[in-house]
């Protein structure tokens, strides 16, 4: 009886949190304040009844991520209320925000929780660290469009594909010439203070990404930033990158993809992830030792002993951009995790001929992304991920056939859509 009374008292203390999460009028700003208050009240969710624990988790998942039942059924098993406090501390919230974080952010957050709470797999995967990430909710895009009186762009998706392709460069320039609301500028400034000293990648996290039957992989832009220079220069580069990622919603490639799947009439919103790039400085360059992408299903089986569920790794030295491009001048290393001993190339001549010879890096002096041959320099170009070049079908990997689920090994881009591979 005493324990029941204690539990009731604790649940009564958290009534404010339940009320905030259940109210449709509560903004993300109010939810963030309620979670902050919860952290200081001294009551843990584990001390509450199971029903209350599950209710709090489901409410947070629904408000920040999605109301898709399949996602919620998995997420509520692994996420805890305490997990969301750190997430809110790294969010750039517009005033009275009611947006969501988008498919990519949701998948990353849940995946890390699943790995962290699966100790039986610790020996297999070791320690998995998620790069430091700041999130911008999806309705910040609407605030950006409204602040600059650009509402007419929402109807551009109903133009013909040829018209959209012709107008898209102008949309990019319009977005890059537009301003951000002061509240977003303040939030981005805080994010840069937290992310100082490392290159960044600005990634899309659309509400339509990573849904069942519509992955949208590679459809929107992700841009690399050297993140060097004065604070004002870094902030200007970040604003420019976010604006261009926002503009990629109106790229003909994702619009065509949406039309093919009956999603064109849905009002598209996009969250943003500002993520540190994993790697090390080597002279004037910044790069990881290796990076790549992983597929849970292998649609490029080079041996009859390899099964579809054995998966596929595409690894390259340096940034992972070359792991997701279909390149005619270089090769990734292919490994089936379920059969690691069965290599594509067996003879020494094959191993030498089909080994990677080029490496992508970020030049911290020129502040540019540089694709170059190993051991030599090359002409720099704009600091962005070439895997996002939606106007060039040859950039899509040949080994992405089928509906393989995919995960980025480093902070490089994800592979392009398997249906277009």
C-alpha cells in the first residue's frame, strides 16, 4: 500500500508533463520547457507505473518524430523520457514550433537507442558513437518561406518536370538571397558555438524521408562546410547551406519521385540536421580514414554462397561520397558482412586493379570539398556532397537495386534511391 501511495504521489508530481504532452496546443517550445522541468524534479520515469511510462514515451515520439504506427511500436520499446532532454538541448526552435524532426533524424535517434540497449550485440558492433548533431524542426522551413513572402513556391510542384527543371536554379538563388528570422539566427549561432572546430554537413530530414515504400534516399541535398573563419563567416556559410537544402524540396528529382508514388499533393516539410563530420585533420585536409554505406539487404551478390540477408558494405578511403556515387574512374571495397571471407576480387591483379585510387576530402584552407587522386592535389570545387547531384543519373550506385535499408557509416551522404539504381 505504501509503495502504491509513493507511486501515486510521484505520478501526481508529473501531471504537468502529461498535460503538456497530451495537449494539441502545446508547442515544441513548451514541451522542451516541460522536459527541462522534469529533469530537475527528481522523479525518474522508471519509478512510474508502466502505463504512465509508455504513455509519456508514445506522446514524445508522436510529437517529435511521427505518428506512423510501425515506427511507434518499435520506438516505444527502446526510447526513454530521459533520452529526449539531450535532444531538446540541441534544437533550433522557431517561436511556437509545432513541427517534427523528419525521417532521417528519427531513424538516427531510434537506431542509436536500439544499439545502446542491445548489450547482446556489443561484442559484434563495439561502441557506436553518433556524431554531435543539432536539429531544426520541419516547420522552420514554413517560417522561412513566410518570413520572405515566398508562399507561391508551394505550387511550383504542379508545373511540368521540364518547367521545374528550368526554374530550379532560380529557386536556389531566391532561397539563398532570402533572410532567416532573428530567432533562427540566434539558434544557429548557438549551434556553431557548440560545433566549433570541426567541419559540418548540413543534411535534409524531410517528413517524407525513410517512410515505408518511399525512402527518398539521395533526393535532397546535403552540403559539407569547412566551418572555419570568423564567426560571421561561419554563420553566413551555414545560412547559405540551409537555404540551399531547403530549396532542394523543389528539385525536379524529388518532385518526380513524389508524383510517381502519389505523394505530390502532400504538403512537404523538411527538418534539418547540422552534424559534425567524423574524421581527422591531416595538414590542410580533413577526412576520416575510411567511410561508406551499409545495406541490410544485398542485391549485388557475387557468390552463390552470399544470401540477400547477408547485407552489403561499400567502403572507401576518406569521405564516404565515393561510396554512394557510381563512378567510372574508381571502385569501392565491397564486403558482405554475413560472409566477410567471400571477397569480390581474389587474385592479386584483381585486388590491385579494383582497389580505390582516389579520395574525397575537405580542404580547410580553401574551405572546399575536394575530390582528388590519392597522394596528389586537384582543383577544388564547392563544398558540397556530389552524391546529391540529382541531374546526373550516373551518380547513382549500381549496387543499390532492390529495397535495401541503408545506414551511413560516417557522416557522408546516404546512397541514392534503390528504385533508380
